[in-house]
C-alpha cells in the first residue's frame, strides 16, 4: 500500500463526529496521529471524553486524544445539546472510557507534530469550531507552510445556515477562528451544508449499520437515530445530514465529491449574519481563491464506503 496519509482530527463529538472518527480509525490508508477535542456541540469536558469513548468503541484505545480550547477566541461558547443530547453522544449506552486523556494541550500537540513531521505530509481535519486550528496558526505561524491541507466541515451558501438563517454551526461558534484559517494560505477543502445536506442518514441506511450486528454497527445505528430526529423535524426529511464523515470520506475517495475553487470570506462583524460564509461561487469578485468548496456528493457511494469500513471494526 502507498504511504498512509497522516491526519489530525480536531473534533467536538457529536454523533456525526463520532462516525467520522470511526471511519478514520477503520481505514488503513489513514494514520491518525492524534485526535484533538474542542468545545462545540457540548463543552470541552464532554467532547474530550466522547472522543475517548469512540476510540474505545473502535477497539483503538492506543489512539492519542488531547484536550484543546475550552471556548472560542472572542465569543461566548454556543453549544448544541438540542441536536446531540445532554452528553453530546446520546443514543447508545457507551461505557465511561478507561483510556487516559493525553496531558499535552491539543494546540501544542498540533504545532509540535507539524514542526516534527516532514512538511506537506500532515492533513488537518477539523470537524468542529476552528478554535484549536486558529490558535495553532497564531502560536506558530511557520506551520502554515508545513500543513499539507485542511479538510474541514463548515459553512454553507446555497443552503443558508443551520443555526441562524445565514450561519452554519461550526463557523458561527467561532467566526474569528474561521477567519484566521481562511486567511492562512493553507490549501483548504471545505464541506459546507450544500454538500452535507445531500448525505442523509435515511432509515434504510441506518438499518445497514444495525445489520452489521457488531457493537460498532449497532451503536452507530443508535447514534444516528438519535441525531437525525432533530433535522427530520426541522427539514421534514427522511434522515438527517451526516456532516462530519464527509471530511474523512474525501481523504479516502475524493471522487465522491465535486466542487470548485472559490474565495470564501466569513462575517465577523454583523450580529445578524455573524458566521456567514460568503462564498464567491460565481467569481464575481477579484478576491483570491482560498478554498475548494464542495457542492455535490455521490451519497450512495458515501454510505457504501461507511458501511463497508465500519464493518471492519
Ligand atoms: C456541524 O455542527 C455540528 O453540530 C456537527 O457535528 C457538524 O460538525 C454541522 O453544522
Ligand atoms: Ca462536529
């Protein structure tokens, strides 16, 4: 096999984050150097614990999990218990994790890893607010030229927002951090709501996870059933959007996705549109292209990949 892709997953689990972590840990093409937890869907104490619960569920307790930022750069933390439940991982009954949290601060781990590994070999995969990534870029600006790419879930344009009419949750929670990342010069691939809203969990798909008959398969079905109820009510859809696994799926099978290079700017001033990602899809400004923005997904191929990979755990 070709060299494994080295990745760091920065995450705020969250059921969809959990499925993304399971997909990464199940995939031999990926070398998960560490998982860094950030405050987002629920406070940091829960996101770092949830990350460890998922590593244990995957049977990979040797995975290194670090705790990062407790709050956004400039704003008060907004959480999403109404979507993910009080624990952030409502649905399955997962045991308290036995594996220890690493002592190093997540931001230091990100910087140290990028300075130590060969340049352009480590991909960052942010699945939550961009606070840890922005802090790392501020702490050691040299990492910008060493990161291979940042593949992130966040933003929305044609679909609008999901937490306000114009903003998607991850960007809304820490718009200043998103602004730092978008201005970093690092190659960025963005999975906005425009693509994730086409990756719906649907009852038939959830059943495929359950039919794996494994702990991972059954727990995934239980997580998705809890997670999807909120968006099913909101959008009147069969299933909810499975956002974060799109990031990991892109690393494994980029051909599942299509999009275009655009300028992306984020609103950090107006309360009305705070955290809106202004995506110049039609190229009407002269602003430089700073992200590959995805808009379409082969959703059957995506779910086939997920079921096949989670079936390996
Ligand atoms: C994003 O927000 C969170 O609730 C999900 O985990 C995902 O990362 C979708 O807007
Ligand atoms: Ca997330």
